[in-house]
């Protein structure tokens, strides 16, 4: 079992992505990087990551698919995969999200559904009890400490019983888990849900922070989208300064997942982050000099071992039914559950569909090449009535099969190549790609 201890000092880092791998290697002042765990193969690490590891740069795996906030117990295979990546990278810790990513199934006697994205858990006692149990299961299975991240949300659950700060405080207090605080997500929840970032920071167990995420986004029609594809805005840097005026976090990391700028722009964002941290430290030092008490430091409280009670099964079922109802409304077009904002739910549903379209285009880049300008509209129309049923690669195959059976894709090269692509991946043996498709993929990757 992992046990809480002194947090590893990480410094300033950046999210490692293949598209910026060369730039990251050359950036000055990078102390550590974070990789998406599910995109990392322990036996075939990219040469860039291996060079960083050889230089002594710390690499932390960041999971996105465990779904610790879901009603079910964490999947053993996913936990084993996360543990394997931690060991392969020599990581001092691993991180995941306080979110659910799937619902339904045996627990609720309903079809299993995949969100394809991180969705918020209700801040209720039922959800907290289940989350604490799931975090303990993960802690037992992992070879290094676990830290969990607060997420951004477009929607709010009705009938919540705790604020975000209270929810995170109790989670850390009951389990000893460390916290990955995303200040961009605090800003998102401020715009979308009217929640005060300063209040959340005041309620947090700051001594439990493992590190901090900083990222950009954009506002449209009064809704903030946590895109990770835009520059870090001033309000997010201000929240970072507020946090670092209260505590010195062990690490701060810049996330960027799309629309990568020139290296100089990324380096400029890192400088702005360092300046925000320094500004917060000056406030903290001034407070200490005047005798104003700051937040306590040191180690988080040891985890309290709580056996799974008989009532936890009932909490899991209640949570499972609520999450399945919400996810079905978002991805399968079923009625909106009582108490939810229908407009915001519509925004979230469209956001999930757009996310699916983007990721399917990444895992199956042949599809946009084959379908041309009709890919995105075709996929979004498909997604309205066809939920994910087994991850993004399965989603790509299902989409192609739907187009072939639907009858609306006329005979021609696109249909022939789509059929060939689908058979290539559904049949017993791969087939060679035609020359025009190989060339198109090479150009798309430049």
C-alpha cells in the first residue's frame, strides 16, 4: 500500500506531447514533464522521453481513464497498467482525476456507456464515500503515491451537499491521498458555476498538494471551455498567485494538448507562470514577516482505514443510477434528469461529441483523409444517436461500419477505401495501404 510522505519537489514542468517533444528537450528550466499514461507504452518509450530520463528529468504518468469517481470499483487491469507505467518511468507518483468516465452496466442493470471525457461527480456524501473507497483500492494497487485532480465542469449536479473545497478536504483527510490542483479548472468552475476560487483555496488542505496544473481555454456565450489549446489567461495566473501566496507547491506544470504554438511562445507562458509563483511567494514571505499565520505545511494526515460498510453497496448503486441517467442524456439523447440545466446539458453534449470527433481523427487519421470535408459533420451526426461502446479505436470502427451500412455514402473511391480500411482492421490480417493514402498520412503528420 502506498503511504503519504513528504511530497517530491518537482519544480517547473510542461506536459510532454509528441508534437512538441523536440522543443521540450531544448527548453531551458524544465525540471520535469508529465505524460498521458494511456498514451505511453512501457516497452516502447519514445526516444525523446528516454533522453529526458537519461538527463535526470522526472517523468510523471497522468491517467485519464480510470474513473475513480464512478460508482464501480476501479478496473484491476487499468490499475495494473498505471502501476506498470509508473515503474517503467521511475516515477515518484502517479496522478488521476476526480471524475467519472463511464456508467451503466451490471450495477444498474442498464447498457454500459462511455463518456470519452471526464465528467464531474456530485459533491454528495454518497459520492464521497464511493470515491474514498475507490481511492483506497487504487492506493493499494499502485507502487507509488497517488494524487488526484479537481476537474473543470460545464454542468452542476442538483442537490450537492459540499463545496469543492470541503469535498477535497474530506477526501484527503479520510484517505491520505495527495491533491493535484488545477487552477485553470478553478477558473472554469468560477465562470461556469459561479464558484469562488479564493474560497476553494481557503478550504483546501494545502499541505496535501502534490503539484499544480496551469492551462488555457476560451469563453463562448458565457461558458468557459477548458481547451488546453489556448494561451493561459491572466485570471488563471492570478489564481496561481493566490495559491502560492498561501503555500509553496512542490511543482507547477503547463498543460497544452492542441494548437501547439512556436517554442518561444511556450517558453513565454512558462516565464509568466514562474512570475506568478514568485509574486505569490513574495506575499507569503511578507505575511510571515508580519507574524500573520499562513497555512500549515508538512505531511498530510495519515489515511484512516475505513472498511467497506454494508451501506457502501447502496451508495454505489444510488450513485451508479444517477451517473447512468446523466450520461445517457449526454450521449444517447434520453430525457434530461430532473434538476439539471437543459441548456448547459446541451452544451456539454455537443462538447463531448466534438471531443469524440477530434480524438477519433487522431487515433484513425485515415478517416478524415478518406471522407474529406464530410468527416466532421458525418461523425457529429452519427454521435447524436450512437454512444461509445469500447474506447476511441472501437468508436472509429463503429463509425466506419455505420457509414458503410447506412447507404448514404455513394459508390466511389471514398466508399471503396472506407470499406478497405474497415476490413483491414476488422478482418483477420492487415492489408497494405494504397499509395495515395500512405502519402496523405505522411503529409498530415508534417
